[in-house]
C-alpha cells in the first residue's frame, strides 16, 4: 500500500506543475484503487493520503 500512496503523491505533484487531464485521470484511478484496497470512504482515504504525505515530509 505504501507504493500506491507514493505513486499518488508523485502524480499529485506532477499534476500541480502540469495540469494535464491525463495526469488527473491517472490520479483518480489510483485513488479509487486505494479506496478499494483499504475499504475506506473517500474522506478517510484522503486523510490516509494526507497522513502519508505528512510522514514523508517529516522523514
């Protein structure tokens, strides 16, 4: 799951610098995969991603 979270972070970063709709679509697909794998709601999956980002920044 960490690999998936890391991919989401990388894609989100790429989308911030280049608002390409394909990048946004890839993020959406991986985010849905995260929700399916974890069984989390949308809001809970967002929180998990934010927590993971915070951990990456702190490390």
